C-alpha cells in the first residue's frame, strides 16, 4: 500500500509542477518543475491498464510538458 501512496504523491507533485509551469513558465523554479516532470514520466511510463482517473492525471502531466512556452 505504501507504494500506491508514494506513486500518488509523485503524480500529484508532477501535476502541480506541470500546471505551475503552464501558468508561469518564467518562474525562477522552472528548472526544478521541469525536472519533476521529466523524472515522473521516466519512472512512470503510460499504463493502458490504469483506471480512468489515473490516466487523466497522467495525461495532464504529459500535456503540460508539451506547452509551447516550456520548450
């Protein structure tokens, strides 16, 4: 159960980092936010067997990295 909680915490951190970068891509913490996103995507590849809610959250993380101002 601890791994599920850890994954949820990592996913929440990645979602917050992605949304933060979309709202303010010039933040002084942009490099840290990008690293959180990169690590999350590296450690948690897409899982087509995940439930709908988890897939939606993962999509938010991945889409936030595609935002034009984050290049």
